[in-house]
């Protein structure tokens, strides 16, 4: 009896390995022009969401929205608010059976950190805009 043929394994340019050297873990998304949040020892590259992005994400999960549309909206939000290396790192650590720090709750916790940081920035920006208006009114009146 002959052995069944085994498909040749191919590699891609996607590096999901946990490369750590004496300097610490590989920097995720070097040169990222937006914000970062810390989670389980990772410095994740994120982009704080605007209020309309948060609203769109929330509305996309309604019970009358098809699962396909919910998945598309979630994927779009993730693509626009996480650096590519960051997304890969999260997925690698969540699928690593030997990583005790990333659990079934990790993605929700990371999203929670992003939402809280985004809302804090929105509130700070709104307060600064209001103060600017007050200052402008005081200087002209």
C-alpha cells in the first residue's frame, strides 16, 4: 500500500512568531502615527475611534442585522482601528494554547480599553472646544 501524498507546506510573508530577544518583544507597527494601549505585556497600536465610529459599531450588532453584515462591520472597525502587526499579535496570542495571558475574554477587554480611551479623548476634545469658545467670547466681550 502506498502512502497518501502530502501537500507541500508553503509559507507566506506573515510572521506570527513570538520573536523576543534581549531587548524585549518586537515592536508592533513601528512608526504608527496614532495611539497605543497596553494589554498583557503588549504595546498595541490602535487608533482612537470617533463617536460616529463607535455608534456605527454599536448599531451593527442589532438583532435585525444579518450575521454577514455584523461580521463585515466588525472587520471594518478592526481594520480601521488596529495596526496590522497588532491584529496579527492579538490573533497569535489568542490561538497560542500555551499563552495564559490571552483568554476568551481578551479581545473584548482590548476593545473595552479602546472604547474607554476613545470616549475619554472625545470628552477631553469637547471640553477643550467648549473652553476655547468661552475664551473667545470673553476676549471679544
